[in-house]
């Protein structure tokens, strides 16, 4: 075999021709090799606070973070969640006499707060000592004003829309229309229930829950008893802002560890989580709260977030609180970085977006104390209940610093 090599260099390209002489024929092969300019654009070298644009990486775009987030990182081109203050200064109010207690609270603003329960005070207008019974009190910014709503029956809950439209519950629902109270005697509608909690997104879309799985719906004209599918005592109800998803929590009165979480969707109630289910991850649930598309649950297995649109259930790790031992029964949420968890003994845990801070200062002031209700609105949160064997009702008003 005889071969020859010839070549020329043109613009960094090399052409190599190899001719093979294979008698009686000749085969020629030409190889082209060399460097080729890349067609992939190079990312821009951006200043602080900028990144290459998504639609054109050769240009720089400013990194703008959505609400509740801020620019962070060495080059300020990342987004980190804002943190909220966990420092509150408290004002403690003891109201009522022996036997007084409070079950629920609503904050309209710092000068307009309602609490409900059972309250007794001395009647100083009579010669002989006696007591007057009330079931609500209103904070006007300076003092607590005792209120008697319909009758002296202790009130379990309150739900407020505006000064001319709010509800309380005491076995049966009662509604204020700005002029007078209406006591809705549900047995007149053929409904024999005992109701203890309420929720709605308007007075024509109200839900009430109570003993033995009782659920009653009010559409603005009629009360309708709904089939819950459970016999546990329901004592807590919350819902989504649009009113399309509603959740209720209950437990067996003789077995606190047997709990059901119900969801109302597509015109029916269904058990979403049950401690009786051996496959349940959430254990027995104490409290729930809703923010946007997420249901927060406190349970014997910790804190969970359930996206009710995607059915995704996520366990929240690294909590400083033993949710089973401390029985975190209430969740109040301002924003994703401003959440309060309330335990039975006036303990609260604040999540600021990054970390959890637990405070038990109020608990340590009293040998006995029990939390009845709590609310959180802007820069103020309030807890209510009683202390020292019903010695007085207790209200703790916390103002953020």
C-alpha cells in the first residue's frame, strides 16, 4: 500500500487528504478538522442585585422580591423571607369575680375587643351583697364594659363581621344586626343540637358545630342541619377566605386521643384526617388554622401543613415545642412569617418566618390557669381564660414592640 499526505490551513481549519493507492483502483479520503466558534451565548456578568435575564442571559435584570421577601445573599440577588418581631409587652386584666371565665375573643382593633364567657360582678346598688351575671365584655380602649347578650347563658364563641353584624354561640346561635339581638331557637326548625363554635365568610354563609357531630348551616334565610359523618364532639371550625373549603375538628369526650378533622367540599362533609386511621400521619389533632390555600394542623405528631388544593401534606421540622405535651389548641395567622400557636396554659409560640420563640411568662404568674380563646390582629394579640380555680377571668393583651 502506498499513501500520500497533503494539507492546507485556512482560518484555523486543517484539511488533510489521504490517498490510498490500491491497485487497480485509487481511494481518496478527506478529513476536515479544526476549531469552531461556539453559538451558545455567554451569561452576562451582572452587578450586585442583578442576574442574567430569563429571556436573554446576555443582559442583566434586577432581582425584585415579592411581598414578605427581601433581597439577600452576598450579591443581593437572592430572595429571603422577612422576619417579624416576636417581642410583645403585655397588659393583664382580671375581670369578674369567683366563677368567672372566658371562652373566646375577637380583636376589631386595639380599642375594640370583645370577650365572651361567664362573668359575675358585685351589685353595689343594693344594701345586701349580691352578684350580677354577664356573658360578655367589651374593651373600649380605656376599660372593660360588661355586657349581657340575650340572657345569662355562658357564651362559647364569637364571630365578628362589623359593628352591625356579628354572632355569638351558646348552644344556639345569636345574631346582632345593629339594632337588636336575635336568639335563633333551632328547635323551632326541627334541629335538636348543642352548638359551641362558629365560622363564616358572611352572615349568609355561616357554619356552626357542636356536640355529637352536629353541624348546622345558615344561608341567610334558613338553618339546615348537615350530615357530618361522625359522632365526635366538634369544637372548632375554620374556613378558606372564599368560603369554598371549610374544616371542623372534634374529639370523643371520653377519649381525647380520638379525633377527626372534617372537610366540607363539593356539598358534603368528609373525614380528612382521623387518629383512628392506622395510616394517619397526623396522629390526634388539637387545633387548625387557615392561610391562603394551606391548612395548618397542630397534633400529637407535631405541626403539619396541608395544601387543600393539591392534597400535599408536609411535616414542619425542628420545632421547639412538644405539641403533644403542651396541647397547642389554637393557631392564629397574620401572614406566613407571623404565626402564633397557643397552648392550654397561656403559653404561646411565635413563628417569625425563620425561627420559633416560646414564651411562658404569663403561665408562671399563676399556679393554675387555663386558656379559653385567643385572637391575633396586626400588632396586637389577646389571650383569655381564667386562673386559680375560676378565681377571676383573665385577659392578656400583647402589643408588639
